[in-house]
């Protein structure tokens, strides 16, 4: 799998480089993780995207934002600073097998994938980080997927005809338009940080949001609107950038990257 990945990247040819700064592995492994460790466990998610055994994931709870799962390879944090660049792969989209609405137009799925990737990439570049397209011994490969996508038709579904030869819309516009016609009820983001040279999985996280109605448990339906979807994507992109900043400072100057106020204070001082 790694060989196919390497060949496909090399066919892409070009390396997109920005200011060369050494990246902290802590940024990828910890930045996505909320505060507060609970007992080891799992919640129902589609399995198969991550390369690790899902039983290795530990449950973490963040007030108001749901439950996340985290895995960090033993000794990985001690290797902070080894990576000078990161590859952000195009996310995969997995629709839940029991989704009420089981399909979506290809351009909409591509738009969702690119919206997620662009959010992460933009945050890295905006802070002077290096985003590359070629693997190497000092390059981190970030795999992403949007899984458990449970879709529900809106009661009054609008006409969704796509004319032949229609000009492609901007990704965000396509996603917004799709969500005017179909509700996202549940979804999970799955991330995996991999050494692009050896294929070693250094860390992984799953973020699950939304909820179906369940009479047995009393769970109410929780829809995810476009603004919330985009906010989740941007929030975790911001956390990545924040922890890169932490990695360049003495530990006593680190901030809590889950705290928007602390991030804003650092931005104002920079």
C-alpha cells in the first residue's frame, strides 16, 4: 500500500513548499485531542479506514462537543521535531450502510473532501508551515476520512438537476447547496498520522458528531448544518496550527489549544 502511495505521489510531480520550519509531531498527535481522558473504550463507528486496531483507541470527552477517540503510538511524542513537512491527503467519504439516503452526486462528495483538506492545508500554510506532495524520511503523511455519514432527505427536497456542461461551483457553495436538500444527521472524522517513509502509524483520532433519534434511549435528533460542519473542520485545523506553534516554544509557554481565548491572545501578541 505504501509503495502504491509513493508512486502516485511522485507522479504528481510538483512539491508545494512554504517557509521551511521543523514540524512538531505533537502537533498532529495531540492537537486534535480534547482535554480529559476517560477509560479505554469505543463507540460505534465504521471501521477499516484506520490502519490500527480500533480497540487501541482511548475515549476522550470534551464538554459540549461529544466524544472523541485517540491513539498515540508508544514513544511517538519523544520524536517531536523530526518532521519538516506534512502531506495532507484527499479525504475519503464513507456513507453509513444504514443511511436513510444512500447516495450523493460525485461532485458534492468531492467538494466535501476538498473543503476538509483545504481547511487543514490553509491553516498550516497561514502559520508558515511546509505542505508537500512527496513522501520522505522526514515527512508526515496525514490521512483523513469522513465516515459514518448518515443522510436524511429533507421533507421538501428541492429540484437537484445538474445541467450538462455546467460550470463547477466553488467547493463551499456545492456543500452548502447539498445541505439545503439533504440533512447530515451523523458523521465521524477519522484522522491518521503516518511516517511517509516507513508506513508506521504514529497517531490517530476519531471525532463523531450528530445523533439519530432513538426512542429507547430518549436521544433526540441532532442535525448538523453547514455552518457547524465547516466550523468543526476549521476548529481542528486551527488546533493543528496552534500545536505547531507550541512545538517551537519552551514547554512553559505552551497554551491549551482547545481554548479559543488562549489562541486569540497568542494571535494578538504575535
